[in-house]
């Protein structure tokens, strides 16, 4: 639920960016000078003082630097006091927020007296309890201090506070600090595609905007399971169950059922690359889950594409053996997976057998689990969730990250139908990461989901059957 809103001013609620785009040329014309071509580009990175010196050096203006600055400021003030208008739909939008009890304030780089003059003339000053400026907090919007001060004033939590901005760098600052962010379209910001991808909400028109959140997306890179219990099929079901839009890149086709794997037909490296490019170039995933990768050539392609696109929230389930006992990966593929993909992953999720292969030690008890997780973490620099589901006494998992470990206790369920539990857990973690949860919270929620999917007691097939990914539909 949204309880607080922090609004930028220029380009967000005021249609005012044209001032800063043309003020240099307008000032010269007021002095009877015709601006040179590309003056706007020249002034983009200039301070007012640098601009004033440029006027003197290039246009023969005899005024002092201070006189020029005062003249420019006077023109700007006239714009704010007499000419600037609200963006379309802003007034009604602010009224709706007020009716819903949302607290609002301003966070702007503009001087407070100019901001207040414009808001007052436009009839919206009453909606904002305070105006915070970069000058008042003594830092720009590359620092989250202005948003933190505004949030503290509103008395809301970051998770229930939205920052409205029209500039990508400001959106990133707020988002990285834990705020929800709404990107507001303004024609003077050219990085609209990045803003749309990065933000929680994207506003082109305040009149038609609603707080329906943008659906998060997740990509699974794994093999297909013709029986539907594991692999791509389990991943897609899990992602959909978490309210995440699922996409896939298939590494292999398998002919399998609950009794075992009959045959495997791997994708070619070129075709896997085509799949990955097709996804990333259109719908950039908020998280990536990697499952069955049968050959080193496929692993190399995955590493290359994930690095190229700077993929985020990568969860690696190092699938080596199917639940039925069939081997699913070649030895040389394990090396590429570990040496190249693990270091760029957010977390890897080996079971006990896989952790023994990766760490080189035998795991017999909890101490061995901690030791193995630590070895894998230190070897590859990634967080490790070592799954204890294959142990005899419990289903406790250990998360090892940043030199610390945490246990996630799990009750062993008397249900032999556990086909695809590893795929399901890792794709549930990826889904939760895509939705913005921390790794710890993502693991906790994922374990709860798998527990309930197993507890449902679905009984299909003649062998080790699948769990029920849609157990909640039976409630």
C-alpha cells in the first residue's frame, strides 16, 4: 500500500524543462546577440558561472560574471512566477492521492522560493507538506539523502513510499536505496527505454495513470521435461504461481517421465544464443534461473550472453543428476559452469551430492554442510544455498554469504513424489528476487512454497511423481 509520495519538480509535475533547454539562447537574444549553433549542447555541462564566462569570451558581452548570473536568474524567476504550467493531469492526480490519505512532499534541485512560487501560482502548493531542495540537504540527487530526509518527514517506510522523477540518474539513486520509483516521461530525457525498464511504474500521462505495478519478469534457462514435473515446465509453473511473467531458453529436449529419462536432445549453441538474444533484446528479465546445462559449449554461450547483457539476480541450480538417477551434465560442463557462471551468480543451489562434487569433500552432517558451503563460496565468490533435502533426518538448508551462514529449517514430508523440487525451489527464489525481495527473504518464501507444494500430496505417474505447483488453487 502506498502511503507516501516524493515528487521531483521540473519535468515531473511542472512542464518546465524547456527553460533550462533554452535559457542560454533566450538570455543572449535579450542582449541583442544571436546564439551560435549547438549552444544548448555546449551549456549542458556548464555551471552558471562557466556559462557567464563563455558569454564574455565568445560574444563580447561587457557585463561582469555576477551581472550575467543575476540577469539569467531574473529570467528564470519570471518563468517560474508567471509562465510555467503543470503537466497534464497533475492537479487531479494530486487530489486523488490526497483523498487516499497519501502524504506528499517535494524533492528538487530548484531553489525553494522559485519552487514555491510556481506551485502556488498553479494551485497545488497545498498538497505538499514540505519542499526539500538539494541546497537544503547539501548534496545532489546522486546521493539518496534528499529522499531519506523527505521520507523521514513523511513518516513512512521506504517500501510504501514512491519517488516520482523524470531523470534516470535520480531514479537509480532512489531505487538503489530501497524506494519504489515512478518514471515520468519528459521529452528532454532521452533515456526513456532505460527508465521504463528500471522503474516500478512508468507514467506518460498522469490522467490515465494507476498504481497497478509493472509485472516482474524471469527467464529460465534449462531443459524441457516432457512429463511436466521438472525443468522448464516446473520453472514456468512456479514463476506464474509467484505472479511473475515467465520466459524460457531451452538447453535440451528430454524424453522422460516419472520413471526416468529415456533420451536427451541438446540445443545447439547457436540456437541457444538466438533464444537468449531474442529474450534480452525485447523483455529484459528481472531475474534469471539456470538449470540443466549438459555441455561446456552451452555453458559458454550462457556465460557470454549473461555477461553481455549484464543480467541480474542470477540463480544457478547446478543440475547434475535427475531425481530418477540419470546423469544430466558432462564433466567438462561442470567446470565451465563453476568457473565462469558461478562468479556472476547471485546464488547457487546445490543439493548434498552436487555440493560434494563442487567442494571435493564428503558431507555427512551439519558441520560438513557448513564446510562445503564455505568452500564453494570462497572458491567462486557467490552465495551458496546448500539444500539438505537429501539428508535422512530433516530438510534443513544452509545459506552461506559474506562469510556468514544461516540455517533454514525444514520439516521432512513423507511424500516420495518429489520430482522437480530442486527446479521449483531455484525458480521460486528467482521469482522472489525479481520481485525485489532480499536473498534471505527470497529463500524463506521459496522454501515455504515448496513445502506446501509437496504437502498437497499430488500423486501422478508410476514412479517418482511431481509436486503440485498450483496447490493454492485447491483452497
